[in-house]
C-alpha cells in the first residue's frame, strides 16, 4: 500500500483531515495502515543530497564507537545499561544505515527507526557534552525524525500535533476568539481581588509581549491569570498578541520542519506588528527552544536571533526580584527542602542555570541540588514529545526511574519545574512510582510569597 487514508506522507492541512485522524482513537487504524506503507528510497536519497551536509556526515564518520556517550543517556541507565540504548548505537543503526543504504530500506526498518527516534531519545542533547568529538546525537535524531515524517512514519499524536500547528498555529484547536475570550475571562475571575488587573491584547509599543504554551489557555487558564497578576504587581507595561501568541512546536517534535517554520513565523509577525521591546516566553522549555533557539533558522533570519530581544520566564522573574519590582516576604519563603528541575532546553541548550539559582536564593531557605545538576542534569524523561505518545508510555515510564532516583536523593518533597514537559513528567512520575513529592511552576509559588503594595490591594 503506497499510502494509507490516515497514515501517509501528506501533512494534515485541513480541519476535516484533522478530525478524521482524531476520531481514530489511540491511532488504531493509523498504526495498522503504517505496517503496509511503502518507503520511497528515491525521496530519501534526494533529501540526503539536499540537506545531509558536512556536519552530519562528519559526525557519522568520526564516531569511534568508544561508548563514552553511554552513561550520559538516561535511557541507557534506566534500561540496565542495555548496549542497544547507547546513543551512538541508536544513531548508527538508524540514520547511519539509511545513509549507507541510500534510503533503500523496507517498512520494517522504518518502523524500527520510528520507535528508536521517538521512544529511545528525547533529543535532550546531553550526550553531546560527553562525546570527545562533540557529536550531538540529539541534533542527528531531530534530522532523523524529519526523514521519518517525510515518509509517513511518525507517531499518531505528533501527526495530529503537526496538523494543529498548520491549521491553528497552536498545538491545540484554539481559535483567536477562544484565546481572547480566555484572556478576558481570567481578568473577570480575578479583578475583584486584584483591582485594575488587565491582560492587554494587541497593545502596541509595550515593553513586554508575552507568549504562552497553548496548554495554558486550553487546560490551565489560571496560569495566564498568575502571569497577569505578577506583571501587574511588578508594574510592567505588557501585552499579549491576538495572533501569534503560541510559542510551542509539536511540529518540531514531529520532524515537520515546514510546519515548524509556519508556526514560528506567526509569532515573529506579531512581534513586528505590535512593536514590543522584548518578548517573554512562558514557563516552557521546548517552547523556548522552538521559538528562540531553533526558530530564527527555520524562518531564515540571517542573524540567528528572534526579531526582538527574548527572555525565558525565569529571566524575567530573576530580573524582577533583582530590581525589587517583585519583593519576597521573608516569612513566606519556602522553608521545606526543595529542589529544582533543570530543563534541557533552556538550561543545557539555553545556558540559564545561573539565573535559576539566583531565583532559588530569593525564594527558598533549604534549596537542594540534584546530582548531577545544571547543564549536566538528566532529562526529565518526557521531553521530545515522549510525554504524549501513547504507544511509548511504557518506555517513557521506565525512563522516569533516573529522575525518580535523582529527586529521592535530595530528600526534597517539593520540585520546582518551570517547564511544561518537565512538570508533566514529574507529575506522572509520582503517579507511577508514588514517592511522595509535589511539583510546581514558579508563578503560583511567587504569588504566595510576594509583598503586595498597598495601592494594589482591594478597597475594603
């Protein structure tokens, strides 16, 4: 079967296609069709000629199979040091074989490649820190995912996510009207306790344009309210865009590079349209990577930078605390032992480890580092889209063991995690392993600790 009705090489581009795929619960028919998909070797070979350049070629060729990357991978450690979980083995047995065979592989090979690319690697890039040649298997796996996507071998949930971005420019079916209504709803819900609270939409020349993860308006609208309150207390001149407010990219996780470009260009257009001074990205690691680190290259920006200066939310928090625009009541600081989950995407790949330690110095009396920590910290176990892929849930849960052991070793019962995927993985970790922990974003913790100026309090 060259192409299935649901499982095929064509990206989702219409609502009808999206709804049909969504109706296939758990992807049952989708995965059945995948078993008969044809592999077009000529297309893969053409893709290699176009995009398989000197860096990737060199990495494949200079790998000496020394296995120094092995201990860097949490999947290798969580799976009893299985040699097939060594990063170099995983990439050589998939991308390496595709290159050596010039794309002449069969359906079984491509399904094995899909399983490896999404259930044995989160593209956390930790292995690159430990390779003596600087080979980055995370980057190579991202490239491999793009090949898989082009041939139709992509997990059901991520085919849906890619389609969401192409249709709605968000990872969920949230329209502009839905988004603006949610902003207004959150103001109405909180204006009695916080008189004068606003979530300004499409305000031009603001100091800050705030962009979010679509899961916030869809499932956690209180997160948007928390952000608004903290901006309000800090006296920020800020806005959200009516279009281009979503910064995440399931298209990136899927290997849909065209969808990734379409998504990020919508965000960049809003920055230019509203002429804000800088963008603040919500508490999300992969959103920061997609919009700030990878996005400029998808959009073809020669500078390699976003159109305006961009901060992750932790940078804004640290700045607000440092300058006194947010002040912590010492009596309300976190007294219990607390640890911090370093997100791969804004700590290892974004270099923000010092900023986050500065925040912990303001808010916690008994901060305990995980071992290892900072840029050497292990992935939470749910990055790269793995949290949301049903057929790989068992592999994800096994991978959570490494983070479980890291948290337990600190003795902390509270884990601060300013990243959606990390937050989800740690929540699920507790549900699977029952180690007796709690987890939180920064915003709700800060709201319980800040000193509120008299003029912002409700009139009695």
